[in-house]
């Protein structure tokens, strides 16, 4: 098993963070098995592209909601990490639990 769960949509309110705000969150290491992905499909072009982070953040975006971790953005990074035999990835974590 790569992820804790694979969901078709997010169970939490959509984050209103800008790219700059995500960039202010320090990345930390997250185990893939602790993550539930909010997408059930992956674009192979994003997975296989050598420059997939050229225009975006180098780190995946994760949301903590009701004590659970959800992969908001970066499914291709997480799958690539799993295919390389890694059990974790670096991600920026937005803690919605602390905002409520």
C-alpha cells in the first residue's frame, strides 16, 4: 500500500492559500502511508516529465484536517517517490485543525 486512502475529492474545505503563502510553510518529511490522496487519477505526463516542478513548488502540499493528512497537490511527486522505493516525501503542511 502506498497511501492510507485514495479519495475522489477532498473531505475538507478548499484551501484559499496562494502560492506565496504555501511557500512560507517550511517543508517537512511525511510518510506516504500517513497520506490520503484527494485525487484518484494521475496524469502520466506530470509523472514522467523531467521538469514537472519547473513552474511550481518543489514540495507537495498536504492539508491536516481533523487529525488526518491529505495530499492536496503533488500526487505525481508522491507516486514518483514510491516508484523510487522511498517511503516518505517532503511536503508543506497546512494545518486546518489549528485554524478552527
